């Protein structure tokens, strides 16, 4: 039994297709992050799960029951909003118990839940305050509390941290992580922030143009991106994508770039399909953090590139090198001194490299 | 909480919400249409009555459809019957109103734009108090200034004249026009003015070359507001003018109240429509601006 | 000299507006206040006479009727405008077809003058040929609706016409208020299981407190100043049964030539308006400064 299952779901606003044949499953207790740039359809998908938007095609199942046409209140979900959406005319207590009251829960049960949750979230001193008298972090807690008291099957979060300042955001992120570890409830969390997604999710679904690009664990998303969009979206700076051609040379496979003599051997790469690799146009992908200034592993591949630019950002520096007229970025500790305009010895960790078909942009 | 609902109960929930929703929708439209009829009813009655003969009016009801497109009462309301003395009709008063409205709207809007400009872009110590000082003028009941105003117009020799009314409407429009322009200019970035000053533009150049060209929306709001207010005014018109200098609302009231002969309701209604049509046209053509003016300047009764 | 001019140019530009308002508003109100303490008849006299005019005013039966009428009118006008305005705003907020058209219909009376409104309603309400005749022609032989000529009921005809004119405006204020509420609040309430009724009653309407306040101030202000509508609809009649303070003031000044007495009534109106407006301005300014 899947806690949440989405089948072949499509949604249009007028003539614009916002979601195209989405399929998605979540197991009990998992934390799924929907990640993507703005306008990718992630918030619409969340609203559809909540029942706040109608569906054009496809179905949503909660605990194997089709809830596609069920009202939000009967779906056994709770939602935390970007603007917190606390009711301004009610105090904290009234905000938190409003849902229970609508569901005609007994007074004793309401009181019990309120005490439990407000203690747990440390808002028990604020119960009589109005939302306008709370700080951003406190409002956030109350909004989460309002969701918690209902003990829902699924928690939905819609960019809950984006209205907080940077410091508070990190703090609240940790709290949400702790919360999930303690309560082990199922969560669907929408964000455009990859750090949030990486640190919180047990699964991340990366979306673009209404399509799920990849749905995997954070490690897989980072190490084995399934296409160039994911490779480019995750990581900062993002993965280097060098355009070139694969060449077979007496049994060895080489990555070459036309008009240059730079060659990278491809040895233990886990190809999906080993056929027709010769003369294939590809992107060679390597993350800036997998390029070193000295040999760390026996297998690291040595290459000479010209250093063009250095950006100092405190604990580290981002160096730009020239790879046959394509830019390649690397992340080094800021203590390393490299002369600009000169050839420098670099070491690529090829076990971490990715290859993408230059036409389809899919991983090969 | 409900826990895991069975699929059958989910189905019941679907059914129930569908029927409640349908019933609610019908109820909603019913109420909205009932109120729409209440609001449209007088306008409908005015129009059909103006198209009927007195005979039709006596025989039919308020709602009954006129027998034909009988425009005679409109002609009488606008141009009279042509028997000279005692024959009141709206045409000259309509022009009085135009002659009064155009300059009064122009002057009050211009002054309001200048004061709004100074109050937001050339701020000085105590400018907030000056604004408050002007703003209070929006709220005073005009009864409190009628007596001295009548005397002042007499002293100036412009009582019972269109010029006198232009003065009155210009002065008492300033608080509103200032309010409109001040609230609009306050959202224009002051950097714009600073940049212009660094480029060497002076006080008037900045106003005419930079602020005025981006003021079209608020000018429309202000002009519509002032036009409606002044066109519809009756208190000042009836107090400070009579006879030939009267604006149209005063003339309409006199026509309707005149007890000379048999009441001609069709002519009354045609007159009322003529007096109301300029503002109605403005409302229909520029409703958005009209409403914006209303919500920000509505304190005037 | 030129330097001074340039430096003070903004203030010089402000001067006409400030001067005009200072003279024509503040100066005139003070003049009226002064005159209200004199025994002026046709022409103003300037010897002080104490509170005589105010004593005379509050002893006048006509003034007391005017104040009574004002209270009745204000209360009913306020209640009906706000209730109808809120109902229409909430209903229009339900993703209605032809919302634009309906809004236009509800609000167009606001574009008409009170004289036009009064003329129209006077015709509709007149017993011989208006609504009463319409119902009788339809077969309700005993139907009677002659409030316009009934001393007891005439004041309510002014309420009917006044509400017709202003309810759409309250609707516009509330609709704007409702539309400015964040979407997510309504979504949160839906997930919390609130019915549509609860969403409005418990969440949205309490959020409309500033709109209630604004409507209250504006409507009271309109009702204290109401003059044109009465002139066009009843001329204060039958008899003096629909006199209101604004009508009393002009009649006393220009028909009865009791300038001192009419100045006293004008000052009473001024104080009534001030009692409503000053707290309003104060709170508005505080809100603006708080931002």
C-alpha cells in the first residue's frame, strides 16, 4: 500500500499545459521534495494533492483510495503555506484548533492535542497572542502546529521557509528535519532551494516544464543525474558540461573535443547501452568539486588546462579554466595559489563523471 | 481524525458536495439577479416613461412598454415648447454646467497636481501638517461655509454667475485633488527626481517633463472625480445661483417642482436622464477609474 | 534675490492652495462660528450674544424633528447599505459569470446626482401613477404604498432612495477588501474543513474590520450632509416631517433670514462630522506611520 500515489496526472490552465502525465509514489514515512524552478508546476501538483485544484486527467490515491474528487478536508492531509496563512483575527490557540473544531472533535481531545503540540513546538507561551504579534519564526511554528494537531496522513509544505531570512531559514530547516525524524509522518515538500531539498528529502523529484525529470534519493540525484537539466540544476556551481565526441581507439574509448588534442579515457563507466558509442556527440559532465589540484586517488586523471579567472569566496575559491575554448569550473581551498594565464596540472576524478547524449540530453 | 475512510464513504462525500454546490449556485444567482433588478428598476422606469405620452402613462403601469419611440418629451425637455415666458427647458442650463465644469475641473486638477508634487518630492519641515491642513477640507460639511461664501461672492460681484461657481468648485475641489496626486506621487520613486536634479533640471522642468508624463492614470481619476462631483452638485448651485445662471441640476429640480400646469412625468423623466447622462457615460466608459476615485475620495458626501 | 526665490519655489507654489483653503475653509468656519454667537438676522451683526442661538435651536420643534430624522435615517441607511453591500460583495466573490456586468449595475447609481435619483424615485413612489397603481392594475385592489405622502412614513422613502444610491459603493469597498486577502488563507481554511459560510463569517469578515470602519465613516458623513435627495424627493414634507439638519440650515438662512440661528445649526453639523472624522483621520494616520 502506497501512502500517496499519482497516476498519469495532467493539468491545464486554459491552453497551457502545467502538468504532463505525472506518475509518482510515496511510501509511508518518506519525505518527498518537489524541486524545480518557478513555473515548473510543483506548486500546482501540491495543490492537486491537497484537493485545492481540480484535475484534467489522471488520479490521486491516498492509501489506495481514489480521492481525485474528494474535498480537501476529507483527504486527511494538512498543509503549511509560504505566507503561513494564519487567520489574522484569531489568536494562536484558535488558529491551531480551528480545523479540529470544524471536524467536531470532542473538547477533551482538542485540549489534549493542543497541549501536546504546543509544548512540542514550544509555542505554549504564545497561545493567547494574535499572529501579528509573532515573529516570523514563531508564525512558522504556529503554522506547523496547526497542521500537526490534526494528525494527518500526509503533510504538505508549500515553500514554507522562503519568507524567512537566511539565518532563520537554516534553523527552521533543521527543526523540520528533526520533526520528521521524531514523527515519521509522510511529507510532500515543495521548494526551489536545492540545499533545502538535499538536506530534508528522503526522495527528491526534480520538475521542469510540468514533467518530472528525475525522482531519486538525494545521493543518486547528485551523483547520477539522469539528464543535463538535473545535472545543471543541482550543485553550486553547477556541473561542468563539456561538449565533445566519443572515439574508439584500439579497444579504448576516449572523450575528445574537435580542434584540440585533449583526450579523456573512459574506462569503468557504467553505460546504459554499450552499442554505437563510436563518434557519438556527448556532454562530458564533471562537478567542480571533483577536479583537484593534486592527485588524491590513484585513478585520478591528469590534464593540463589554462587558468583564466579566480573568484575568492572566503573558505574556498572558484577557478575557471579553459578546456578547448569551453569553460570548466573547479572549487579549490582558498589557500591554494594558482597563476592566471598559465597551464596548470589538474586531476579529474573520473569515477564521478557523467556522460549525456548531446541530442537527447539524457544520461547514457 | 477520521483515519482511513472506506471508498464508499468517499463516494458519499462526493455526491453530497455536488448537490449542495448546485443548490448554492442557483441561490447565489437568484439573489444577485433580485438585487440587480432593484438597481436597474428606476433606470428602466425612467427610460420607458420618457418615451410614453401622458395618455399612455395614465393607462399603463410603471413597467409597461411604450407604444412607440415617442421622443417628443425629450425634445420638450431639451428645447422647450417655444411659447416664450414660463417655458423652462434644459438646453441653456446644460451649457451653464459645461461652462462651469470645464474650467473648475482644469484649475482644481492643476493646483492639486502641483501641491501633490511639492508635498511628496520637495518635502519641507512640517509638510505632513500642511497635508493634514488641506485634507481636512475634504470633510467639512459645506453648510458651515455657505453663509460667508454667499457674502464673499457678493462682495466680489460674482454671485449668481458661472464664474462664482467656478471659484467655489475650484476651491473646494483642491483638498480632493491634492489627496489624489499626493497619494499617487508618493509611490513614484524619489530617485527619479534626484537623478533629474543631478542632470540639472529645475523645479518646473522636473514636474512637466518627468512627473506629468507618467501621471495619466491619476489625472484620469481626478478629472472623472471632479467632473462627477461638480456636475452633480446641487447645494452650491442652488445657493449661489438662480434664474439664468443656474447649472443643470438646479434647473432640473426647478422644472420638476414647477407647479404651473399638469405634471408631465414623461418630460420630467427625459430631463432627469439628460441631467444624468454625462456622468453615466463617463461611468460606463471609464468605470475602473471612476471606482478608484470613489474608493479614495469617497469621504465627500 | 534670485537664489532666495529658487530655494523657496516649492513653498511659493504651495502658497495659493494653502491660502485658499486657509481662507475659504478655516476662515469661513471660524466666521460661521462667530456669527453663531451673535443675534444676526438678515444681515450679520458682530456684537456677541452668547449661546442664545443654540438655546433657540434646541428649543425649536423643527430642529428636533430634523435631528430625530437624521438619527433614524443614519441608522437605517447604515444598516441596509452595509448588509446589502456585504451580501453582494460576498456573492460576487464566488467566481460568478457576468461579474463585470453585475458590478456595473450595482454601482451605476453612484454616478447619478441625488437630484436625478430623487426625481426618479419621486415618480416611482407617487401613489397616483407609481408603484401603488402598478400593483392595483395587476389585481391587488387594496394594495397601498403611499409613504411619500404619509407624514409618519415619508422619511423611509428617503432611506429607500439613499440605499439605492449608496449600497453599490459599500459593495465595491468590500469586494476590494475581500480580493486583497491572500489566497492561501482561504486554502488553509478549506483544508481545515471550514464551510463557505464559516470561511466568511469566522475568517474573512473579521479581517474586514478596516473596511467596516471606512464604510461607517463615509456613510455617516453622507447622511449628515444629505440635502439634495430630500429637496428632490420630499422638500422636507409632508409638512416638515422629513426635515433634516442640512435642509434646516439652508431654509433658516435663505428663506427665513435667521443667519445667526442657521450658523448655529451649521456648527452643530460641523461638530457631528468632526466627532466621526477626527478619530478616523487619527487612526488612518497612525496606520500610515506604522507602515
